[in-house]
């Protein structure tokens, strides 16, 4: 079963291999049945009716192998489909369709470790403002709709190449690659504005959506992902304390990880 789940039917070689395996299996089965049934008369039959035996064996093999091949083909496709669906569900959040926390952090860690040391990247940590109030006053169904609306707004605000994840609850994270501080801040502001506009599309009276965003821009690969996210999280809470519905940004200068010094943002 483990080997079957590893089969990729997009490969022509695998497709032909399955077909030949079915033919070989059915041919072997047909010969075994014939040998068992006519073992005592096999030498005489083989001499007198050699061509008939060959033709019958070939036709029998062909007829049996077709449904056998179709059965195994359908089985493998079904298993591959289930594997794909399961893989998607494991990596993605059920409500928003974004990368789940673990999948996002794993992808971030992997790409960060392979990035060019001078390439400017950025992380956005986004949190919905007053979300508990939405759940308390309008119910969790309205809260779910609000999360979906915020998700759509974030997608509209970022680039197609940017990676988005839901860290949990009403907190999201975006990994921006190859982006300077100016562009990263513009993207963060665009996300914030898109969320504000999403309130009108939500269609639930009394709900005004907004988000607070912590932005860290950096280029050094020596920074750990944990440290980057911690700084972005600190900036997020600074945005919360500063009145919410705002972006707090920080550019990390060229310092070793033990002594990071922020550069002022103007």
C-alpha cells in the first residue's frame, strides 16, 4: 500500500508499467490454468495445436488484462486523489484556505535558510482589531465570516508571490520576498485599507473591520526566523497600543543576531 501511494500517474513510464504488469499477471494466470487442466496431455496438444494455443492464450490474456488494467488504474488514481486531498487539508486552514500555522512556519524556515544573504525580505504579522467583541456581540458565525473577509482582503493587498498563513485565531502572517522597506510598507498599508473596505462587503451591520500590522524588513540570513517573528509580534502590539488600525514598521540593520539594532523609519 505504501508503494501504491507513491505512484505518480502523470508519468508515461508508470502508465505503461502498470499496463505491462497487468498483461504479465493475466498471462501467467492463463498459462497456469491451462497447464494445471491439461498437464497430462500438454505434449500432444502442444505439437498438434501449437498455433491455436498461442492464439487463445494471447486473446485470453488481452481480454482479461484490459479490465484488470482499468481496475488498477482507477484504484491508483483514487489513492492519489485521496493523498492530494489529505495533503492539502493537513497544510491548509479549513476556514480560510490559507496555510496552517505549522505549514507556514516550515515553509518560512526553509525558504529563509536558502535565501541570498543580501536579498531584502519582510514579514508582516497581522491581527484583527476588537475581534473578541465581534464574536461576543454578533456570534461566532459572524466572526467566521469576518475572518474570511479579512483573508480575502489580505490576498488582494499582497502580491501573488507572497506567502500567507493563519497563525491561529485572528492572527495572520505574510512572508514578502525580494522587497525593500518602501514596497513592504506600501503592501502593509494596502492590506490595512483593503480590510477597512471589506467591512462594506461583509454585509453585517455594526461590524467595522480593521487590522493592526507589525512589519519587519531585513536582509541578513543570520537572523533566525523565531527572532524575526518575535520582533514583528512586538511591533504588532505596539500598533495595538498606538490606537489600532495602523502599521508599525522596523528595518533591521546589519548586526549579528545577539545585538540587533533597528534603523529608524521615516
